[in-house]
C-alpha cells in the first residue's frame, strides 16, 4: 500500500506552467486523466488551462475502442503541430490505449510527439518529461507493470461529492472484437486495503458517492492483508458501504460471465448499492455471442437479469450492443431486439461494428452492408428510446433520494443531481445543498432528464 501522504494540490501561482489535456473515451480514461493532472501538478507545478495556445505541455489521453481511433489521434496532432512550430519548447504527449497500441511508431509517424505512455505508466510522466527535455528525443513507456502506478500517484483529491476509484486494471476476456486486452494488459486487482484507504480519504473530503471502476470490474480479486485470501466485488461493496460518509455506491463496467450470485445478493442486502446496473450484452444471438467469444449464452444472460430484478425491484439496467457484427443475419438481429424486450433495458450504448486492427474479428469478412447496419441501429435505438421514455415516465410522482452534485446547466437557480436509478433530475434548491442528499418528488419526465420538487433534506 502506498505511504505517499501528499496533500491536496495547492493553488497554482500565476507563473506556473500550463497543461492542456484532452481525454477521449470511457470513465477509466476520465479517471486516468485526472491522475495525470495531479501527478504533474505535484512534480512540476502544472495547472490546467482550456487554451491550448498558452500551454507548455499538451497531453492527449486516447481510446481505441471506437472506429478509426488512430486517424482521430493523428488528425488532432496535426492541429497541434502549428503550436509546436510556434514554440519548439512546448512538449506534446500521447497516452492511453492508442499510445499503448502504437508505441514508438506513433512518435515516428506524427513527428511532433515527445512522450508516448500507456495507461499503466502514467505515473512516470514526470520522468518521461525530464527524459525528453534532457535527450531532445521522444520518451516512450508503454509497459504493463502490475498495479505499480497506484503506489506512485498523489493522494486522492475530491472534486465534488462523487468520485471514481479504480480497483483493477486490464482485461483477460479477449472478446474477438475488442482491443482492450492488448492495450491495457491482463486483469490485475488492487489490494483491498489500498482501495478502502482511497475511499476513506475521499469520504473525509466530502465525497458521498463512490463509483468503483475496472475494465471488468466484477472480476475484482483484491488481496486481503497478509492472509492470502481474496476479496470479490460483492464483499468490497459491503466494505465500502461501511465507510462513514459514503452513502451510495456504483460500479462499472461489468462482464456477464462474472456477474456472480454474490453480486446479485448484494442488491438484496446492501441498500447503499445504487439501483442501477450496466451489463453489456453485445448481442441477443447465441451464434453471434459465440463468434464474439463472450463466454455466455443469451439465456444465461437473461436468467441473471431476472434474478437481480427479483431481489431489486425498480432496477434500471443499461447495456452495450454492437450492430452488424460480421455475418449478423436478420434472425440474429431479431434475436437482439427480442433480448432487449426480455431484459427490459431502459438505456443502451449501441453502435455499428467496425474492425479493430489486431483483434481476431478483424480477420473476419465484414459482410454486413453499412446501409443495413445503419437501418438496424436506427431500429434498435428507437426501441431503446421507447423503453427509456417509459422508465422515465414511471418515475413521475415518486419521491427519490437525490445527491445534489452541481448547479443545473440550464438554470442557475436550480440544482442537479441523480436518483438511485442514475437519472439526472433538476429542481429548485440553494447551492448550499451541494454534497447533501435530498428527497425530491419527480414532477416531469423530459427526454434526457427529470424535473422535480425538493421535499426535504435527507
């Protein structure tokens, strides 16, 4: 466990160097980006700026899950090239999954990149920065050291009443369409004590809600002290719920193959576990699931959904769905639509299949026409929207415990927070309530949010 007792990042002086940081992709990338900023603030006094032209250091934290990720990176670097030309002392770094995938080739191709680092080596940014300044050559480190980075990060720093806590790194599932195991390495879990200490320190700073993160978060197996025993995600949730000040717990992202009976039981036993589950199904067709190497059948997935709904009525369930995987037939797609109805998803992240270079599926013939993929995607999204609208409408008239997170984006006199079902609600309230739970009666369902009336402070 880390003994680093670094205090919260101090306010930067006017002369402090400036960091411009762009983050693409998932919540894991958002978490990593915040840690990059903290590391550089501690080591070199960097403060973040929203103006890239005044930055001394420009960082791009990348994601390779979506189509043409590399092209998007090089396009962005092309825009940064003129800023580098205007100030040759300006340092440019690329991190994340594309950096891990490309390695030294990224710097060679882009020509303006001074640092290339992977998700597991972001803690080495200060060393890489000094190395490239000293040698005037690109510094590259895309290794996968086991969990090392967490022992070298600054102490956790709260930025509001909610916080992400990464509990594991990497992925060992090797789904045929996914590049993540190759860019983030195999699954490695943080020790239980380290996770609990980070959560407790955040709670001391006013955090009320913890979101436990991992590529396959329900594969968590954290070592418990010196006993040699391991803690799974369900037990971890119970431990985090006992930390004073923590009143709501989320986790993401899950894999259905490891959605255990103990985790299902946690929804029955732990009231602080949010009434929201994100469980990617990817397809409702057994044939496509096998081609994707997902490790479960349609019925196994639906059985787990039925069991968790039984112990937690009113649960909101979202999912991920890929449309147009190679050889997907009309029957396969119909099976997916039927699975949407059977599972009762009220939200979904759905997208067209596109091959990721280096994955097994990239060798399959992508024989579903783009026009057909797009028609199927539109049909799927329309079906999901119907279910989402119905779920939102069903909340009208109920009173929900809401964590007040921030001022509403559209009305400065209102506050915004989320219900246990992870729905955003806006309501009249003073800013002094940020960080507290309040009971809100839901009065109206909007397309992407709810409106409500505050009843009482919880």
